[in-house]
C-alpha cells in the first residue's frame, strides 16, 4: 500500500478517472476549491444524503425537513453574527504573493515544535530500558524548553484573538521567525480580518440593489422558519428541523481536495429544546450521530470526538466528530449546543416574537438549540477514502473473472446501499443470443436499482471497471443461461460467484442492497 500522501493522490486521480469528481470548469484550468461531481460521484453523493435524511427525518417522528432558499434577507447575517464575526485573520507574503491564514501559520509552527518533542521522546525511548515517557516529558530540560515555547505562543495567540489584537498576531509570526514555505522569506504584510461570506447584489438597477450574501451555513434558514414549521406542523418541544443544501465560504486557504471547498453542501439539524435540558440533548445527539457513522461499517477507531475548549460566542458546549482521512484526523461533523443565541437575535433584529408556548408548563420561552452539522462533501471523502483499496494477489485469482494479469485491482468497498451502481449486467460475449437475454434482465432490474449494462471488452475487464466504481454485484449471462435459465452473481469484495435462477435475480439483489438493513442498526 502506498504511503498516506501517495494514497491520497491516488484517491484523487481515481475519483477523476472514474467519473466521481472533476475540477470545476477544468477546461479553463479550474476554479480553486470548487469541484463538480461526475456521473458516479453524483449518485454516491445522493445516496449519502438520502441515508442521512432517512436516519434523521424518516426515522425520527419529531424531526421534520425543509428546503430553505440560499438567499436570505441580509439582516439575517447581522443577527447571526456572520457580518461582524465570521472572519479569519489573513496575512500575505510580499515575495511569493501568497495569502495565508495567520492562525494556521502559527498552529503549524506550534505543531513543528510538538514534533520535535515527539522526536526527543522517541530517541530517548530507544536509549533507555523501562523508559517512562511521562516522567521524561516533565523532567528533560530540552523538552521542557520546547514545551515552554509552545505554552508561551499559545497564550499570546489566544489573548491576541480574544482581544482582536491583529498587530500582536503579526508580532507572534515575526517573533517565531515563521517563513513563507514558497518564497522562504519573512516579508509579511500586516494581518487583516477577512470575512468569509460571499456577497452579491439583488435588484436590477445598481442604485437600488441590495447587498445580499450566499449563505455560509444552512442553519439560519431553519432558525428563521422555526415558528412557521412549529405552528404548521403542530410540533411540540423537543423537536427538530433538518435541511440539506449548499453553503458558500470564501476560504482563504482551500486545500485537500473536497475537504475544504468554497462551495459545499451541509446536512444540518437544529433540535429545539426546553432551556436547561440542552446538555442532556447535546450528549444524546453526540451519541446518536456517532452511531450513524458506525452503521456504515467503517471501523470505530477511524472516528473520535474532539471537544472544543474555546467555545464560539453562541455555544455552551461543542465538539467535532473527527475522521481519520488520509491526511490525518480532521473535523467531519460538528455538534453544538447553540443556546438561544440565534432565535433571540432574530427576535431582536426582526422585531417578531420567536417564542414557543409550552402547554405542559403554561409558559412562553425561546427554545435552546442543539445542532448537528455535517459536510456532505467531507462525508463523501470519508466514504471514498475508506473504501479505496489497492489489492494485490499472490497469483492470478481464479474468481477475478479470467483476467490473465489478475494480480492487482483497485476496488471501492463502498457499503452496497451507498454504491453509485448497484448491479452490472453483462452478457459473457456479444453474440449467440446472450445480449438479448442480458437486456431482458437489465430491463427488469433497472426499475428497481441503478444498473449498468455493458457488452464490450473481456468479462474480466468489465468486472474490474465495476470494482473500481464500487458496484457491489455483477450478473453475467453465459451460454448456460440459455439452457437452464441461471446466471452468475459476482460479489465485488470476495469476487466469488454463485449461480442463481433468473427468476431470483431481482429478489436477491434487492435484499442485498436494501438500505433497511443499515437503518435498523441505528
Ligand atoms: N451551522 C454550523 C456550522 O456551519 P461548521 O463547523 O462551520 O458549523 C459544519 O460547519 C460542517 O460543515 C463541518 O463539520 C464540515 O463538515 C462542513 N464544512 C465547513 N466548512 C467547509 C468547507 N469549506 N468545505 C467543506 N465542508 C465544510
């Protein structure tokens, strides 16, 4: 298996080669951090979205879904705090003309010092028997010196951010002697705050045009509709409103393929609860969301919680579910206890009451909110990177479909219900009446599942192409089919084939890819 950097590169080129993800407007050399989903990618993305929707909306009686507009009244973003506070500190290097997030430069510098500590500890562990790493970290003078540096930087940085002292943020970069990785120089500009919202204008004449924003999160469409849904749906607290849809952020540094994009999709749910009960719901939703991830069959150790120590101004608790991507553990989903911050501010800015009348307690209140928020594209990357397997066989594998070079294959072991194509239907050869019989089967199955028909090329190559896009099952129609009405059903992961009667094909396939098996694990 390739090292993780190579592996990630291989995954990216595989995603392009097999129609999952293309760079946006590639013929014009692309648009940075914007991607298009191809024929297989859009199917996989739809399936992930649908699985989330079924788990959140269909299976929870007290969660309902909406589809709010991307454009919202501009005051929405004043009320939510995004106009004033949705900023990243940026800095430019005058020589390379590259732009960086100042906080990321500092964090990367700290990570380098941490790596030096790890190296010292590793070296010492090799030198001494019965090595006590904890004791070494607290007593070794060199390690203590590094740790002191880290603590100093972290404290200065935290204070600078809290007080909004951007000159101090720059001074930290200068004092740490951080160089631009491209130019190698320290020729930095001042640090400026950069608002991440994209803006545009609504209205035909420039004079009366209003600045409006492309939503940076879908959540606000839920907040402003809170009472509409509660009243028309006769919802009783606690209840949730879910939504999936595009969000836009003018990220300063957009790297790592579809991990950080400027246009992306979120799947969010706001759960409205009685004030004072929010921590109980926050803990329940942490558990429920982690459970959703685990139903996919991805090993538990690929996920971990990361509790936020520094909370956003609106939160009284927050954590991330992190996933081990090929470039390390990174945020996949956020779970936030957002208090009544959003509803209270929308009430204030709109002048409209956003309160709930609790018939049990005979009182009005603004509910508290627990939010679960996952990036669909990040989830796509998690599924894609975990499913991608480069397999090598010691010798030609007899069940590989007769491919004479049968020593390697790339297979996407996507959970069957998420796979873009569920079944490949192939006549063994394109003659002797086999294509006609195969078409008959294909024309029945296509009403039930996303199928793919192909008759060109050797059967082994056709199997390989389906393995590469994660098709869990392939049906092959051969000469025996014409005699006894049986076909072979090939399993992507084991590459084993079994013969089944044509009359059984649709039942067997439908059962194998039936999403209910996974939903029942929730
Ligand atoms: N409403 C809360 C909210 O938007 P967030 O932590 O900023 O919280 C939630 O975003 C999720 O959206 C993240 O966990 C991540 O999966 C996804 N996300 C955020 N920014 C993204 C970006 N630039 N590209 C892709 N996904 C992103």
